[in-house]
C-alpha cells in the first residue's frame, strides 16, 4: 500500500472525478475520496496524498468557480490535466423495468445536460437533485422506482443496469480535470502553462496583457476572469497558453508581462492532454 500513488479526488466513489483519476494514474493507485474541492486541495497541501484531481471546466457548463477560487489561494502546482468525455446513462436496479420508474435522480448539472432527452422520454417523472451522480446511483440501488443519470463507472461500482446509454443532449460533452501536486514538472516537449495575472486597474489593461502573447506568437488556449477578492471590482485573469516556463520564449514572455501587470502567479507547467483519434 505504501508504494502505491495516493490520489485525492472529489467523491464519492463512482463519479467522473474518479474516472479522471483512473484514466490518468491507472487502476493501481490508492484512491481517497473527498467531500469537497477544498478538501482535495487540503489533502495535497498537507501531503496526506501525492496528488489531487479536481474538475476545472465543462465544455457545456463552463468554468468550475470553486476550483478557480482555490487556485487563487493555493501554493500547489498543476502537474497534469485529463479530459473525460461525459457520457450520461440511465441506470436502474438490475430488476427494475422502465415502466415502474417514477423518479429520475442526478446532480443538477447532469439533469440540465439531459433535459431534452428526459422531456421526450419521461415527461411526467419527478426529478430529484442530488449532491452527486454517485448519490443518485445509491438511490436507484435502494429504490426500484428511481432511475439515476450517471456514468458507466457508477453502474459498475453500484451494480446497476444501464437501461439507455449516452442520453446527454450535447454529443461532445466533456470535463477537464487538473492534477495537483506540491512540485512542478520538467518540460515534456508538448506542454501547457497556466497562470493567474492580476491586471493594473487602468484603461486598456487587458490589451497590454494580451499584446506580448501576440508579438511573441505564443498561443493562448484559454482566458477566464474571476473577482480578485482584494478590492471591489478588481479582477484576476486565468490564462492557459502553449509552452513551459523553462522555454526561452516563455521566459521572454514573462519579462514583457512584468512591465504591464500588477502580479503574475504561475499555477504550473504540465504535459498537455492529447486527445486520441
């Protein structure tokens, strides 16, 4: 047990967060499920585990604000990313017939992502919001009148039957997860860097931040804003771009950014997720 990599994730067992851990580290890692994203950060920072995995954005629902807020305060480094396709399935107790389903339970985001399918196939059922899809799976196991919307992993963990697969309204629905650690990574040759930039409270601040990226031809992959929480109406920019902090062009980029920003916090450089065909 001591030689196995210990990984904290947003639980409970059977969630897409657990699927992200297994995809990234394999099935032999030691899993520690946490009640909240904050608890994942705490578990890694206190070195109770080697790594943490947290969701940061969904392709249809957008950014996970809780994770972004934790990144603002944390000293942890991002050392990897994992993108998990979100395929929602309608799960029931193995002995349940669809005609007996009176309720459909899931996390509110999952219910929203399957809204059209539910309306077309179960227009009169009661919708039950749960804290997680795994909790919904537990309800379905305990009550034959309840169907759960959850992933394939939840079906395996709780012994449920997939009555219908891939019921999400958007075909290309996925969630991006970050891998956190107390250390950084060396360049891999295909890296991404995430930073927080506190802008000067002056007109044209965003333009001055983006100009060095354009001049040096450094490709941005994401930019988001969040309240900086240091003063009213001050904002921080979450920026992802191609490259590693040790690359010469990125060193030059940071040099130019220092002249037009209030503060730069490097969240980590890490191998970019490669989507297989």
